[in-house]
C-alpha cells in the first residue's frame, strides 16, 4: 500500500502474545485446511484458516474475552454493553458468561435470527435497535453513558485488536512458509491484529485486507489519510458491513497492511458456494471475502503459500439459501431462457425433448399467451434450467438454435 498513516500503531507484539496466554483454554486453536482447487487456480498452495470453527462460530471471542478480562473489579460489577450484527455479540455474550460479568447486547433490527437466539443462549440480554451497525453502536453507547456499563467496542480498542491478533500467531505456527495472508475487513480489528503479529515476526509476509465493494470505507479513507464514512453500506456480508473504519485499527492498517482490495457480491456468493462444495465448510459471506479475492484475481497470489482467513460461519439458513442460488447463477449453474414456440399440442414436449439431449435439468416452466408482441399461433415459454457451468450454458443455447428455436433472452 502506498499510504502511511500516523500515529504509530498502539498495539505491539507483546500485547498479542499476552492475549494468547490469556486465551489459553478459552479459545480454540482453529484448524488450517489446504484447498487443492484454490491452489490449482492460484498456482501456489492455498490454506484456509478456519475461524468459522471457533467457539461462537467466529474469531470475535478472542478480542471480547481479552477486553473483558482486563476490566477492573468495579468495572465488571457495572456490567458490559456491546453492539453487533451477530458475531461480536456472541463473542461478548460467551466471554461475559465465562468471566461472570452481566452483559447487554444491542443488535440491528434485521440481525439474523439464529445470531440473536445464540447471543441470548450465551447469556446476554439482547435489545434490537437501529437498521445498520453504526446506529446500533450509537444506541449501545447511549446505554453505557446512562447506566455506567462498560462499552465493549467490536473493533476500536487495543485489547480487542490484541486478541484478534492471536489468529496471526497461529497462522505462523501452522504455516511458517506463508507468503501472503488475506483477511476480511469491516471495522478493521482482525486485520489490524493480524498485521501487528505478522509484521513484527515476518515483515516479508504480505497482509492484504479484503472488503465488500458496497461497504468499502478503507480505500477512500486511506487515500485521504483519515477515516471517512460510506453512506448506506450495502452488502450481503453483514459481518463486514461497517460504514466507518475504527480509529485505532485504521492507524495500524494504514501503517502495516500491504493493500486493501474489494470484491463484488457475485464473487462473495461464488466463494461461499466453493467453500461449501469443495472445502465442506459452512462460511458466512464476510468470512468468504478472502476466498472471493482469490477467485476474482487469482494471478495476483502465485508468489508462494497463501492463507485465507475464514473469519466466521454464522449464516442465517434463509440467507444461505438465497446466496447459494445467487452463487450458482454466477457460476453458470443456473440458466434462464425465454423463447417462442408454436401454440400447439406437443410443442412444449418437443422443446423439453431437445433439452434432454444436452442433459439440462428443467427447474421451472412458465407460459405467456397474452403479450401483444406474440403472433396468433405463438406462445412464449420461460425456462429455468440447472446447468453444469458456463460451457454447458453455451451448449444448451447452441442446441436450441440448431433445433430452430429463437431464444429471446
């Protein structure tokens, strides 16, 4: 990255090492899995750091526990309050329960129901306020000011960053030959913590942040040298849907990260599908951002072993269903066609017979007979097909044209 931001980072390697000792027996040393498919695509070994298999389903427990464990006795007695779309909420709830501290967690009104339920089950009182994380943060801060509860920020605190940085120490232990680490970026706590650990021990390793293009506050912020907000951040990746970088992680990221790149919604859904099909891992959209970066520009990462940090696996089943459909369409696994056939008995059967010769599975068929653009003896047929990829889609289209059908779209 060409930008360098002052002040000097406020978290050092000793902080991260201290957090690692504190987390011993609390957080899991999550596994690292190789990916043959991604390795072949990139031209270098690719490993997946599976924080989706962490307790509470994400890396957030690490920072939350370190932050709350560091509170003074009178602060613990006052309780803690947090705001989150789900992963930080669960981390704070479990960490508080383990440490015997009362917790109140504010979540956006549209937070996935499984995340809300899990947060309650970990012992927190949950309150739903705000449409986006930034509004929910404000509500939680107001509660802290009014009640005296200690506000546990999801990313903008040195203890949080130190806890998240323990992921970086594990990466070096599990893959000492690593050359590039890809990590999703929302507020920046995880990327900042990993960068602190990695750059202190292995400054030759590239650490690259990845943001959803619709919620990418870091590139413009780094360009002007201070955090700026993105109006109405929009992405399916709710875990990194943050409108403004945190001040503490921003200073670290500007100083230590090598780059921050963005990925599209299509790339995120394709990455989620790949993790599910190829790696047999359930990963939420935010956790898939590093894989989406590999899929989008594989040629950028061929210089040596790559570690992609899968930051979380907490995904609403209904959202997962929609994303899988989107991902399959983006990968050429769904094909929608409109064409005109004769309005006569057997015409549809003939069309389906042609499709059967190319092994295209018909998911849905609909007819339109009342469009004024149709001839008196015509009917428009809309087909939704399950296909095997882009080449199969082209084969289906070629076969229909060869059989005399006029494809409208």
